[in-house]
C-alpha cells in the first residue's frame, strides 16, 4: 500500500453535471465503510484505493488516498504525475431527497439529496463521472432516480456554452454553424475511409512485391508466399523483416535426359566388354547394343 501525500476533494454541495446536488452536511460519513474506491468506477478490476484522514472544509469533503499497489502498481505514479487527479463518488445511497424550490440553487433542475452516503469513491481522470453520478439508490440498492438521461436530451443542451464564440449569434446562425460542422465531419469521415483504402492498397502492393522478390531469390515457395500474404496483410514492414532473415538459395536446375555417350558407337564389342561398358550401353541405347551383338556374334541377342 502506498499513501499519497495529497488531499482529494471527494464531494461538495454544488450542482453537478446532472442538475442535482448532494449536500455535504447530509453526508453520513460513518456509513461509508469500508472507505474504499475503484479506478474509474470499474469494480471488476478490484479495490484500487482506501480513503483516510477525512476533513470537511466549508461544504467540501477532503480525504487522502492509500493506493493498492499490488493490483495497480503504476497508479501511485499516475497520481503523482497528474494523469489521475480527481475523485468521484459512486453508487450513491440517497436517504432523503427534496424537490422543494427553497432547497435548490440557481440553474438546478434536479433534486437536492439531503441525506446520503456513497458505497465507494473512485480515483478518476475526469471528475463527475457520468456512470457514477447518474443514478441514486435506496439503502437496499433499489434504483430511485436515473438522471443519466439528463445529459442526453438535445433540448437541454446549451450549444452557446459549448461554443463560446457563438454566444452573440442568433439561433438560425447557430443552427447553420452546427449543420456545416456536421457536414464537415461527414466529409472528414469519407476522406478518412478513402485514405485507409489507399493505405491498404499500397500495403498490399508492397507485400506482393516483397513476396515476388523472395520467390525469385528462392527464399520461399509459392504456397508459402500465399500463407505469408494472408498472415501479414497490412504489415509490410513486419513481412520485410521476416523475409530478410531467410537465406537466398541458388536455383536447382531441372535435370534433363543425358544423351548417350557418342564414343560408345565407335568402340567394338570386345573393347566395350574390356572396359565394362556393355551394361551401360544396354541400358542407355538398347538398339546400339543389339547392333553390336549381331556384329560380334552374327545373331540377335534373343536368338
């Protein structure tokens, strides 16, 4: 376990991205036991952190994390380097909820959770995790409110907040801008698809030339080339590296029938016999052997 020498703000009473808020004054911290959390609210990966040294300042709750370096050996370093720099309460158990106007802040259109506690508080790269904050549960883990759809309603989205440069423009201008932006994105997608195809075609051409050259140098056979073309599709550099370590071989010439030795015809039967060439003559040129036999014995070999 590694204790991180810095505090994280776990929660405050401001309006969150779902339009509701959790009152720090109503947090039942004693029910947050064990005080553990995950990484990015992913429970299946195991407990990533224990929280200690809780401290309330104003309406904000702070705590210090102790990292489980057995399961997450690099997490402490990610925190120190600022890649993981926030905390997010998860699986919120709402004990008391109010929709009274007097409990709401300006811009709040969701409820105010008066009493509550979390099941876990995760380390995250971006606070206000949608999946973590979007749902409120009762003590038996029954879903009370699902506020995750709040961010998905186009009518609730203030595009002028998303595009500050357009705050002074009217709705028609904003709509035209967004339409143009959508068309640009579609063209970009089409160009990317065309570029991907050109790259794939270029890679296929390089691969074919590499394989043809390897076959010409007798590094691989034609069946092997077909297999390599499939296995290394889209990876010409990897294929080139593989082929470079295969040895080039000299071509093995196709054997051709050896013509009968012309000198055998000029030798007599007795000369051939003395040199032990009669078996060769009979095997390579049966007709000449029969002629030599008749010339020597005045009869055919089978007579």
